[in-house]
C-alpha cells in the first residue's frame, strides 16, 4: 500500500484573495464544487477577515452557503479574531484557522498587531472553537524569510509553533509566504520546529516564487510531514506580502507526490479541470 499524503487545497482562499477584480460569488462556488469532486479531504474556501483589508474575501458566508457540501470533505476558513470566528461558525465552517507570523514586520502588515498581540487575539478564538468542538488549524507565516525583516531565525518559528500548539491547534501549517526559502533553510527551520511538535501535526505551505516549492516539499517529506497546502492553477499570494507569488500548484504537487510513490487520493483529471477553471479566474 502506498503511503498517503494529503494535499490541503487552499485555492479558493489563498489562491483568490489577491485578485483585484471582484470575482463573482457564483464563480467561487463553482470552483469549490468542482474541487469537492476531486477527492480532497479539506478545502479552504473563505476568510472571515476585515473586508476593508481583503475585499475579495468579503463574501465568505455566501460562498459557504452556496456550495454543495460533499460528504467527507471539510470546508475551512481563516478567522483572525473572535468576530471572524463567529462569522465562520454561523456560516458552517468545519475547521477554522488562526494565522500568526514568525516575523514582527509581517505580523504588523498582515494583522496590524505584534506577534504577541495576535496570539492574545487568537486565544478566545481557540477557546470558543474548543467548546464548540471545531478543529483549529494554526498558520505560521514567513518561516524562512520575511518581506520586511529579511531572513527568519528558526528559533522564532519554533516559538510561534509552540504557542499555537499550546492554544490547541491540531495542526500547524508552516508558510514560506514569499517563496524565497531554500531547501537548506527549510530543513534548518524544521529541525528547530521538531523540538516543539511532531511532524504528524505539521503541514507545509510553500509559495513558489523562486521555483523551489517542490524541492522544499521533498525536504519536508524527509522530515516526516505528510500534509501540504497547494492551490489549483498555482494561483495566489498574500496582499500584505510584497513579492509573494502563487502558491505551489496543486496539480504539480499531485504529480510530484504520485511519481514519488505516495497516494494523494485525488482524481488528477478533476484537479486539472479545476486548475483550468482557477486560471481562468485570474485577472492578469
Ligand atoms: P484592524 O484595522 O487593526 O482592526 O485590523 P479593527 O478591529 O480596527 O478592524 C478594522 C475594520 O475591520 C473595522 O471596520 C472592523 O469592524 C472590521 P470599520 O470600522 O473600519 O468599518 N473587522 C472585521 N470585519 C469582518 N470580519 C472580521 C473583522 N474584524 C474587524 N473578522 C484585522 C485587524 C485582523 C481585522 C485585519 O488586520 C485583518 O482582517 N487582517 C487579515 C489580513 C488577511 O486576511 N491576510 C491574508 C491571509 S494570511 C495569508 O495569506 C498567509 C497564509 O496563506 C500563510 C502564508 O502563506 O504564510 C495563511
Ligand atoms: Mg499563503
């Protein structure tokens, strides 16, 4: 039996959030519905963030209300604060994510808060989710490089990972937000993080600016990670990370993992259709 690796599809959220053109809600729903047929266990479909900060994600509740939920698929959403959590919960998100940064510069740009302030803001989100029985994912951004502060020290990542673990996150996704990480830097970061949390509770989230995402996934696989975030069509970026290019493309990760003998449980044909649909939603 080939070993399973999960691709966590973030296209409808990370892939679309930077698009300048307002994408009709119906188009987002059509993308999620197609993705629901591809075999993903989880799809990140929305962000309950300030619509002034990320206008493209303002229709998250409508997206969650409009999709045809497939059995066995969890639909996830980003929640930066309690208000976002309440919105996500009311909309029926199956999993929520709190998202911190390993660098102060990006934390300020993305959340208007220091790392410590952001973690304090996440505490009531995690507590509410725990009492509602909603699983919480944690993100750490800028795990190797920050667009504002330069290279990130591995120990800084480990500290934020530990804080998210202590808040009860069942999984922490490690984000190379601007896609500048080298395999050596990713390995050093994972070495530091492994002192705080087991590999089974980690996910890799690589943007592909420098074309090193697949090499970085290989390093993470060797360290025991078995969950990778990706976006169909390689869409994406972060509005608050200048220079952030697309997420690594789901179809590329799928082909790479299957060639290496892993089982993703995905239907490559449906993924290819979703990638074409997603690329058609890109403005430029
Ligand atoms: P703030 O301006 O410090 O906070 O923003 P605020 O409390 O003053 O709120 C500002 C406005 O937003 C107010 O409205 C609030 O009511 C409203 P106004 O009075 O100006 O009309 N507001 C909200 N509205 C809807 N839902 C909410 C909410 N909260 C406040 N939940 C805040 C602080 C956290 C809100 C803001 O910084 C924010 O929304 N940031 C999110 C930025 C974001 O979504 N970035 C992209 C996702 S992260 C990412 O892509 C990285 C990742 O992929 C991993 C990786 O690649 O590294 C995950
Ligand atoms: Mg990202």
